[in-house]
């Protein structure tokens, strides 16, 4: 089906969209949880305000990242950097999990905390768009899939991040599943970059990509269900904080940050 701006939608794109929605949901929950932990050292009301800025920044930087999606499609070296980045953050996640390292509060005042949160938002926005690019095989007529995935991420951060945080608290293995999926997406993006650089490097087989992707998702979900945990009070507080920030209006009375 022909879409505006020379875009093309096909029935096979449904699988890509569903996979992106699932991945964006898990990453949105993980992102929101990280932001909630980063602001935890602030007074209660300032926590909500700082996290509100953080969620707002996540929306903004995802929109900016969308604008650069078409540029990344045309530059193999940007794709290569993106592939390395996705694989690196996945490795870092598993290394941190193995050593039981946890995200810690920033430990600064209100505005320094907000700045740290916004810088983290930039990394999250890059994750979102790079994942979307991987699913369209450098086809400029499918850029709508990337845009759709990024928009879904924005919507989930705005309305469902708290719910996903609670899911991750209940099934913590899903956090590892999300990063395993990100790593596999990074491998696919590396093949795309290689093929864009030289035709001697083949595209990854779509069958291989989807078989591994579905195996990680299904297998990981089964394992997550087996190792479900009761959320701790601290985890429940983080989820509550995310939901409170989502419910806040941007027009708030000025908070004394001195």
C-alpha cells in the first residue's frame, strides 16, 4: 500500500511493528526506572519535578532522533557506530548485572540532577531510533516503521512507563531479555552497515534474524515467568514515582531548589 511521502506499507511490516512495540515497551520501562533511581536522592516533591523534566526530555530527544533517522540510513559509518553502540550498551548491562552493580542516585542538587537525567535521555533516544532502523533493511520507503516505533516509545513513556516498571519489578529477567534483543538488533545493524559499505558483505538472512529474535523473546519470557519475584518496597516506590510524574501537569508552582 502506497503511503504519503513515497512510503510503502506491506503485510510483512506488521511483524516488524509488533516487535518494535514490544521492544519499545520494555526499553521505556527500563528507561523510566533508571530515571526514577537517578532522582531518588532529592526531596519528595523535587523527585517528581525532576522526573517530569526527564520524561519530557525523553519525548523531545526522541523527536530529534527521528529527524536524523533518514540521515543514518544513508551513511554506513553512522550505522556501524550505531551497531557498536547497541552491542556495547548490552554488554555493559550484562557485565553490570553479573557484578551486581546497580544504578545509583546522582547525588547532586536539583538542576545538576535534571541535566544528568537529560543527558541520559539522549542515549535512550538513540537506542529507540537505531532499533527501528534495523527492521527496515536500509529501505527509505519504510522509514515510517522507524517513525512509528519512535512514536510508540514516546506514547509508552507518557502513559504506560509506570506499568512497564511494575512488570520489570515483577519479572526482572525481562530486563535482560530486552538487552539481549538490543544486542541482536545491533548485530543485524552491523550487517546492514557492512553491506552498505561493500556488497561483498551480505545482508543477514531475514529468516535467521527473526528466528533468533523470536527465540530470545519467547524463551526469555518463559524464563522470566519462572523466576518471577515480589517487588521490594524500594521498587514499588520507584514505580509510584514514575506514575506520579506522569500524572503531573507541566504548569506547576515553582519549587524552591535552594
